């Protein structure tokens, strides 16, 4: 009988548990991520949080961040899903170009994205004559557009991967049974790509929440109107470190909470992320 | 297993090499100067002149809003000289313990000016029109020196007989964005994204001046910006730092600053 090489019998049942060497090698990066976050939590005192969280500028920043990121996610779902589907399913001339185009906003430095948005949608922008003088910069709309530009590619790529991974046989079987294209999408493709879709939504939301460079250039910085949490943290850092720390902590808590809930619902399907 | 060890060794070597390279860099005589954003062109010209008479010495700049520089200084950033656009931020640097108040000296002054896009589609021809409705004004944040000076200017207008007592409020109602330094304010006006902004006279002294329209602010209403400079306590290149500061306040340095629209102190 052939003996299985390199697999000591005592380990064969625990192939899924990483060896201690792997754990040790993982430690540096994990600590590197953990220590700054822990430091942030420890540096802020609870009394500070309570007194700062009530300040109108802080409340405004939180409200603005939450509102704009939710809108961004909804817009991404609505407009991004067709793109993801196209990327995943069709083979056409220029598909590589489309793929690269979707990658661009991720590769571009955010401030460059901000300048680009200004050139396109500003008062003197390309599209300005079409709309009789756009008044988009310095508005909440601008905040959403900036977030949409930098964050939607995350969803599109993830959803595309999800759609592409669905077994065609299942779709053919459903078609044979008389299902329409829409039915196939709703009952087969969608449920099977759900982890990828949800993963993409979370990444888009997270990127939108942290968006700074494009926002401050395209939308500007005005409390209540365009000063999202990252902007408030940045300016706050230069005035009152406490405000910056508290906002940073709140951002941390919100993000963690959302991620925990989503992961909980997904039931730990790590392969997707 | 062996591969893991080799990988770790390589990482360690890379880090060690990086440390050595960094150490070597700081041994070279590169003076680190943190300066307010408005000093950008003028200080670069001063550095050019200084380096031509002192070829072995190099100067590296970090230009940003003074409030941002103070934060970096307070957090321990390596720096030799700090030039701020107002005394308030210099005092913040003193509070952080990194600057001796005794080493501070005023080296130049500046004034405010209103700028508007060349096309002037909003039709701004007088200061009073800054309060007319539906205008888009861009100012620097109040934490930024020029932002604070702008607020003082508006206060002066309120108290002046030539203006409505609600002038300042009306102007602030027109503000659409508070930027992090004076150069961003200027850029947004140049791009015609804003109808008006308040910057320093030094900002419009060179090329930028030809790309925007300007509205002078009369002496009685204008705010004199006072720029202090100081050598940082325990600066790595202390002697060189002192030399640089002496050059800035010398006739040559003051001449250069004057050329760039600043008000020399002599």
C-alpha cells in the first residue's frame, strides 16, 4: 500500500488547522493592524466621547456620512449591477477595456479623482453647457458623486465575480424547465452570488465612508452640507485633537458593527472577501 | 519551512537596509523647514538664493496650512525651522514644547485681498457686493491663519460705517467651502468654481495674479498678517537653521519676500 508522503498520521485529521509557523508568520501584520486601532480606543476617554458626541458639528458629520454612503450604495446597486452582469457574462469586443475602466477609480489617487470630477461636472465642466450651468460642486450631491466614483468599482468587481461563478448547467436546466431570463436571474444567479454581492456592497460602503480626497476637492468642506466624518476628523485634528479622536472612534465602531452584522448574516463565508 | 525562514530573513534584511539608508539621509545636511502654504514660491526662491551662496547646504520644505504643520510638529516630526502665517499657530507650537518662545522673531508681513475668477460672471466690482445673495464664496477654515484673518476683516467691515452691520453674516452665508490652506482657496477661484475668495496679496503677486481678478481691500479695513519664524528646540541642524533664519531676515531675504508681494519688516 502506498504511504501518503509528508502527511504524518496525527495531522491528517487536522489539515484545516494552520500550523504554528503560519500563525507566527501571521502575527506581525495582525498586530500591525490591531495596535493602532486598540491605541485609538484606549486614547479616548468615555466622558470625552459623551461631551463631544453632542456637539452639532459632530452630529452633522455623522448624519451626513451615514446619509450619503447609504445613497451611494443604493445607486451603486442600481447602476452597477448591469455593469457587473455585462462583465461577467458576455464576451464582447472591448470587454478588457471595460474591465480596465472599472479598475481606474481604484487605482487613481482620490484627489486626482476629485479634480477629474470637477473638470467634468464643475461650473466650467464639460457637461456644464449641456445642463445650462451645473451647480453640483459644494453640494451633498457632489459628496455622493465623489463616493460613487471611488467606491462603486468594488461592488461591480465583486458582483461580477459572483455572477461569473454560477454554474451554467443550473441556468440551462432552469431554461429547459421554462424559466424566463429574469426568473433565471432572480431565482438562480442572484441567490448563488449573494455572498459576493453582499461582500461587494460592504466594501463599497466602507470605501465610501472613508472617502476624503475626492470629496474635499469636488464637494468642498462645509459643516452640515459636505463635511463628512473623514473631513471633520481631518479639520478637527488641526483644531481639537479630541474631536478628531472621538469621530475616529465613532467611525471605527460603526464600521465594526456593520461588518459584524453582515458577516454574521453571511455566516462566515470568508472566501468571498 | 526553509522557505519561510528565507522569506523572514529577506524581510529583515530589507528593513535593516532601509534603516541604514534613512540614517544616512539624515546625516546629509538637509535642513528641514516647515512653512505656511502662502510662503511657497517666496521661500523656494529664498532657498535657491541661499543654496547658490552655500552650495554644500540643501533645504527641504514642507508647505501646508500652518495649523497642519503645528500638529505635525507637536507629534514629534523632525524639523529644524518653523515659519507660521500667524502668531496663534506659533504659540500652539510653543505650547507643544518644541519651540522656545525666546527664539521667535517676526520676519515678514502680509495683507489680504479679494480674488474672483477672470470671467467674473457673478459681476463683483466692490467689496459690498460680497454680501449679495447666491454668491459662492470660498474661504480658508478658521483654523487656518488666512481664514482667521478673513473673519477679522469681515468684523472690521461690520464696524465700519460704509457697511451694513449684518455684512459679515451675509458674506458667511455665501461661503460654500472652508479649505485647509490658502492655495486651495486660490485654485478654486481660478477654476471658476467659486465666485470669490479671500487670499493674501502675496498669492497674486506672480503668475496667479494674471489668472484672477482682484479687489483691493482699503488699509482701514485690511488685516495685517504677521509671520513669525523660529528655530525648533534641539533642532538636528541647529547652526544651519540659525543661519537660514538670519538669511530670511537679512536684506537679501527681505528683498525676495518683497518681490513676491509680502511686506518686509524693515
